[in-house]
């Protein structure tokens, strides 16, 4: 009996090996067919090796995206892009992106947006054509469908001839993005929230002061950004009579002492001041006197060079805060 059991096991083992070799043969034939189809295409039902590599790369890339924050009905993300500005406003169904950091930050921003599940940008805002604000926008536009972009109207004397600005214009044209010229007081309804354009509010001869300002309000909570507006532009904005009060203010010009005047900060009355800047940057941003001014006004100061990406979530009444670090 023992001998017969041994023989049965031996026959079963041979059958298993035969099935295994048959499977290897099928796999080898499949790989060979893909190889032939790659170099001498004969059917669309089989992929090429390039298509397989691209798909695997995409899967790995998706898996590496940060998960981000999805609490609250509305979230506002001050994305850490080093010495530059980038802000995402995300509602249940829509997304607004303000700037996208330097040229080398485009993929960082795209990765973050995809990690948030952003598949379309309803409004991008290019505050002004300096590379630390618009440098990554061309990459974003090419990788994530963008419907509209809001930009300041430039005098001929201010139109840049930089590669950064030209890349942005090319991306806008090639991807059929609708260009909207910024007008003070213009409003856009976004999932119950209101995006109000607040600048440029005057006729200026430098790119910082023609920055597009924007205030997003949802219920009783508001967020304000002014790009790199300096004191002259802040004063012009105050004179428009537009509502500037906000719970969260993205400090002007990365916390520079050429911006963030006392009169302007008092009009904003922010509970939180967010400074978007790079660690130990060469410009000394944020300047000590501006930090002191904000502290005296009773606002809490948050910095991307210290806290990384800063995210607020709100239901229109409460305001919650999360930081990356």
C-alpha cells in the first residue's frame, strides 16, 4: 500500500510540473507577442512595452501621492513650495489654485493636487508674472485640466520676456484655457462660497503691485491673499471700499517689510497670518518688524518654512487647522 501511495504522489507531481511548464510556455508566448507588437505592431488588442511601463509608472506615482486633508466642507491649503506662493481652495465639487511656486515646483504641486483627488481646476489665478508665483503653473495646466485662469492686465512696458512667462502663455494656448482679466469687485460663486477679485486696484509700474488679490468667503469664514502687493497697492485697495476682513491672511510678499502696512493689517483683522516662504531664504522673509506687527495685532503666525503645508478646514462657522510638521 505504501508503494502504491508513493506512485500516486509521483504521478501527481509529474502532472503539476507539466501544468507549471505549460503556464511558463503561455507566459513566454504572451511576452513574445508583446515584444513583436512593440517593434512591429500587428494588433491593438495587445499593449506595447512602452504602454506597460507608462501604466506601471502611473500606478506607482499615484501610490506616492500624499493623502492630504479632506475634512470640512471647504479646505484651504497653503502648499509648501519653498520660497514661493501656492494656495489651493477646495470645495466639495470645485477647485481654485492661486499660483504654483517656482519653476522646479510644478511637479510638487501636481502631486499634491492629485493626492487631493483634484481632477479639474475651475479657476487658476496667476497673481503676477514672477517665477516664484507662476513658475509651476505651466506644468499644472498641462497635467490637470484647467478651465479658466485669472491674470492681471499688463502694460506693454511690464510684459515680461522671460522663459517662465512664455511657458505659461504657451500652456494656456495649447490647453485652451479661458483667460479672464482681473477686475476689482468681480465675483465667482463656487459651491456656496464667493471668490472676489480685489486687485490690482490701481495703475502701477511694477509687477508686484499689479498682483491679483483674492478673497474667498464661505459662510462666516474668509480667506484673503494679495500676492506680492506692496504698501502702495495695499493703500489703493483700501481706498476701493471693498470688504477686506478675513480670518486667514496670506501675508503680502512673503512677509516683506515693503508690504503688510499696519493700516492694511488692521483692516484685515486676521486671526491667522500665513507666511509662505523658504527656509533661511536669501531675502530675509518674513521680516522681523512685520512679525512683530502681526503679533501686536493678536494674530497667530504660521509659516510654511517651519510648519510645512498648512491646511484650514471650515463648515462656514468653525475653522480648524492642520499642519504638515
